[in-house]
């Protein structure tokens, strides 16, 4: 495998999830700049829908997505280096490996996900306290997504606390 490709270890993924969860109370309650600062990230650019960031870990971009009302709604973070150029079998295998390592680590740390969506964008979904964490394997990479459950519920079904336990 190419030496320019790097993924987070399972322990690093769990640490990233925990770090993301520290800013969950700020979603919908603080400006995007405050969330970026709390995470220790650097803003690259922004528009009316998203703030693109550099988490400083040498991996892909992070982001703070804004809801319709302009307040921060979701935070995303890459778990491996960005892949530029032509997609290859090696890169597809790498993305699947990164997805598998991350999914296993999060499951070991926080319990089984409440849902798995298959298809071209497979997602593992956890409800951890007052946070909703999604692990999504997209054609260009694997990312963690942090939501408030109520915001995710507006987009898709999320179990209530009683149903999850």
C-alpha cells in the first residue's frame, strides 16, 4: 500500500469521537468559530452552509455544517488522509479497512450501533449520551459525523433513549 495513505488507529478514532463529543453542547448554541476553536482546529474557508477546517492532524478536512437557521448543526472529521487522483482497488480497500477499524473501535468503546445502512454510502450509527455519531464510508473517504440527536431525528429516524437501551 502507498506510504502516503494513513488512517487513524482504533484508539485514535475513539479519542477523536470523545473529542467531538466535547463540542456537542455547543451545536445550535454557539457560533461555528467557537466550535472550531474548542476543537483546536483552523478555519480554511466558509460559506453560508459550511465551515471547512484543518484539524491539524495531517488527515483530510474537518467541517462544521450549518443548519437552515445558520447555526452549527453537525461536525465532521476525516479518519484517514485525503485521497486525490484516480480511484484504484488499493484505495477502495484502504477506505474499507479504515471503515472497519473505526467501526470496530467505536463499537468496542461505546457498544453496538443502533443502525447500519448499507448501499453505496454505508453508515454505522451510534447514540452516545446526548450525541449521535455516524461513521460514513463515502466514495472519497471515511468520516465521523457528530449530530445532536434531535437534529438527526429531523433528517432520519433515531431511536429514543428508552428504545436504545
